[in-house]
C-alpha cells in the first residue's frame, strides 16, 4: 500500500510540473514570417499609390501556404488598392462590397477564357477619359483557380483579359504548371504597369519576391522549373541557377 501511495505522489508531482512552452521563432510584425526569412526589406519605403485596384479572389487553401505572394501585394500597395476576398465561389453574403465591384463596367478579370483579350488592348487609365479599373485576380493553384471560375457564374459576364508574351516566372522557388504561368504578385504587377502605363511599377512591386528568392537560393533552395520543361533542365541545373540568380 505504501508503494502505491508513493507512486501516486510521484505521478501527482510530475503532473504539476508546467510543460515547457514550444519555442517559437520571432516573427516580423508586417509579413508575419520568421525574422530570418522576412522579405520586408524588399518593400518600397512608402506604399505605392495606384489608380486601379487589385481584387484578389483567394482559395482558402492558399492562405495557409508559407510561400505565397499576395501579402507582398497588400503590403506594397496602399491598403484600399488591394482587397482580398476568400472562398471557393464568389460572391457570397460574407463578401461585403464584392457584388458592386463585379457589376462595375470598369471591372476586368485576368483569366484566359477563349474570349480574353490582351491587356495591352485595354485603354490605359487617363487616356480618352478612361477611369481606373478593378482588376480581378484568382489566387490559388491552377486547378483551384479553374474551380473558382467554374463555380462562380457571376464571373462569366465580366470582360476577361490575359497577359500576352509574359516572361518566365521569377518565382523560381515554386513550381509553375507551365512557362506562361505567373505568381499572383507577378500578374498583378504586370497588369498595373500596363493599365497605368508605368513600367516602373513592375520592378518596384517585384522586389520582395527577388529578395525572398535570393535568400532561399543562398540557403539551399533549388530552382523549380515549370512542369512542362522540367525534364529539359534536369542536366543543366547549375547553369540555370547561375542564370536565374543574375536576373534576381
């Protein structure tokens, strides 16, 4: 009996010992990434003013990804110029203000439908009294973006546009489906530079991405070529890495 009592006392004492809290890495208050991999140094000193707005329709799964680029957009632009709605179909009751945006005659959707025209065919803001655009971007993997579009009939009647002759994505630490696929950040930056007729916008907005990719490559990350050309580059990885690093 005495032995059992001693064992009970031991277990009681052990149960009262507070568990050590898990060690958490310090995070940047802006981008919410660990300080060691923060890319805020690449952000512009002051938020960029644009006349157009970016409207991000984001798949819920994208919010959990560590290497996502929408935060780079939202922190680079003035707050009201980048608005994010989350869901698998749009609009929903929770998407306050989205229906009005979809009904706006100056709203365009960047999505490659058969009817999509090149962004360059749109009248830049300020020319012939052209008002600012609401540019809708679908944020997620390519299958998720397609699912959002096909689940959202409200998007079908919106003018669709596409980026023609886009460069290969500079988001080299994440695999793209094909060479003509870009990250949401790159798509938004190119769209704004074209619609506002300001080529400098693209470079300003892509700096955080360059900063992130350089850091990752310098610390062991490898270049991810698109799925359609990956076999082509299997035997020339070192040469490709040097080439990409020179561009960043």
